[in-house]
């Protein structure tokens, strides 16, 4: 049955008449049912670590829209928390972390192999979903890529330019490299455990890859992705991997070949026509409708959705947004997008 799932077929390189579709952050604050469940959980982290409620919010958009994939509900910063960093969320402002800016902070972190006790509720959510999803729905696991996670661990929060991480890389490269190594090892462990629990595909989110330039991109975006993918495929032969080096620009070109990714997800800073010409020639592409269309809707949404489907028609394609859906999105516009993709 699994071989017939549309997303797995696209990941295997098949060109489908109608592209399969899912959406980044499809379980989230734009849905009233999500907001109700989150209120029940108490706060965001409690929701992540409550396997029953995390299963419920993952299933909500599947019930409502019939997406071709469900993505595990969790957060990329659970890994640093499992390594021993303090993590909390400030309402309306986002995550906060204890910072790694000197050797003593790094030395206090746990080994990569010691993350599983903290993360065991996440693996239980994967097991729950594996049994609860419709037979034709693919279960996607995920993690943040080492560079992106490192930027939060070094700055203690999200920053506009990832400046603190770039500064540490320049001023104390041995410490920066050690943190990247620990995160790479932990990401392998985390994703491998998700696959063992039932994830049929995994995605590596490098949300801040675009701030890496030249050799830094090669060393800190491409190289870790290659190592993670190689190790996952050694442990779990045949497991497909989606890589998302957001805002990589020209560095998207060749990313399939250089990392071994089965699919490269693209953001909306590149046109679908360009991506088809330069990226899809190497394998499956995922993307790349602007999230703002989920807010504004209307004819522009329909037109741009059809444009993307048409641009990627001649190769393997998974329809998605160029970034996550925003809390102010209209659920009706999501349905309009799905109807357009499936009827386009």
C-alpha cells in the first residue's frame, strides 16, 4: 500500500498528473480546532510533549482538508532542549533559549545519544499517527538542520540576520564547529528514532540557510545535510528525505546531488519556472506558493496556484507553500488552493 501513496511516488521520482499536496505548519493557529486543543494543553511546549494532543492536532488538517501527508507536530527546538538547553516560549514573541557562547555552555550539553528520554513523547506521537492516519496519507517526520538550530542556541532567540551565530563562527570557530557536530549527531539520532517509530519520510528544515554565503553554505548547510541523509539511509534503506535550505538562491542548484536528498523544497523567492529549469531536472521539487495567498485568497491565489502546477508539470512535484502558513490565514483559502491543485 505504501508504494501507492502519492507523496512517496513523487519522492521516488515519478511525475504524477495531479501533484500531491501538503502544507508547512498545516497544523496551527489558523485553525480554530487547533487553538482549542492548544488551550487544553496549556501552552505550546506542553502540547508538543503531550502525545495524545499532539496526535490530535496533527490529524486535524487531515480530517478537514484530506492532505496527502501529515507532518508530525513538534518543534525544531526540542532537540536543543533534549541536549540540556533551557527552552521556553514568550507569548507573542516566540522561543527563548539559554545561550551557547562559550566553552562552558557547550560542555554542559548532553551527548547526542542521550536525547531520547526527553524526546520519547515525540516518538510516541509518531507511533500514534502511524496507526491513526488514513491508508493513503504519508507520515512525515522532521528536524531542524544544524545551522538553523545553532543560530537559536547561540543567540538565545530568533534574530533577523543570524548575526550572533555568524559572529561566533568568525571569533571562536572550534566552539562553533563543536556545536555543529553535536547538533548533526543529535539530528541523526532524532530522525532515525522517528523513522523507527513509523515516519515514512523525513524533512530537514534549514530555515536560515540563506544567510550562509559561499563556502559557509557548503560547509554548514550542504555538508551537514549530506552527512545526515547518508547516515539515515544507511540505517533505514530507502527512507526518502526532503531538504529545505530556505532562500538558498543559486545554491539550490545541485543540492539534490550534493546531499543525496530525494526532494528539494524551495521557498517563494525563486520562480517556479526557474526552479523547474534548474532544480527539478535533478529530482523531486516541493513548493512554492507564497504564504500570503492563504491570507488574501481570491483570483490571485487561483492564478498563482495554477502557474506553479503548470511550471512543475513535467517532473516530480509536491505542491506546498514556500514557507509555513501564517496564523492570520483564512481556512477557506486553503480549501480553494487544494481544489485548484486537484482540479488544475
